[in-house]
């Protein structure tokens, strides 16, 4: 879709499309309220600004809309509305060894237990080994540090998805 189509969608249509980009209901509401946008750059800047000033609960709501890294069955089932994007974003996992997949599963579990939400990483262009290394490094973070890292990763994902939506 182009920017004119985006600006002229009904609220319900746009809510569905924006939720595919970011699962935070507050982010979606604020993006809808900010229309119309004069350019894609203006839309992306608005998205960044809105995201930056949301609360940790809003960020965690968005995180919950993602499958765990390496959980291909979850991508296909629970996240059907974004599965085409998620599969492409996580394509580096598709060729991973069983050892790496098992280490990702364990790391995801440890991460969720420590931080209370799933591990979020912008997986686009990353191999499973790279994502595993990032997961293991970020497990060492303190919660206050990690929520900010996860928030920044989610923002990268949102921007990529908005660009796909508007291409």
C-alpha cells in the first residue's frame, strides 16, 4: 500500500495493519491519532517518538506479539497474522543445527524466567548462531538495562514492518 491508502484506511483496517507491525495497543492508538502523514519519513519518525515515550508495560505488550526466536511451530500457528514476516525475519534459524535450536530454546526459557518476557531481537539478517550469542550476552544484563535493549530491538522490528507495509 502507499501512504495515501494508509492515511485513508478506516480505523479498524488501520488498527489491524498497525498491530501486525507492533503489538502495543497504545502505540497503535497513537499512530492512528497522528494521521495523516505527509511522508513515510514523517510516519517513521512519529513511530519512533511514540514508541520511545511509552511505558514498559506497553513495550512488553508488543513483545508478547512475537514468537520466540527459533520456535518455528509457534510462528506457523499462534502468530499466523505475522507469520510471513516472522518467518522471513527468522530465516537464519531455519538452517540451524539441532544443538543451536536446543540452546536457543533453553536460552529463551532462562531469559523469560529472568526478565518476565520473551527475548526480543531484530532477527533480520542474523544467523541462529548470532542470535544465540546475543541472547547469551543479554542474559547477563540487569532488568533495567535489558528492557531498554529489548525496546530498541522492538523498534527496529516495527520500522522494518512499517516499511514492508508501505512498500
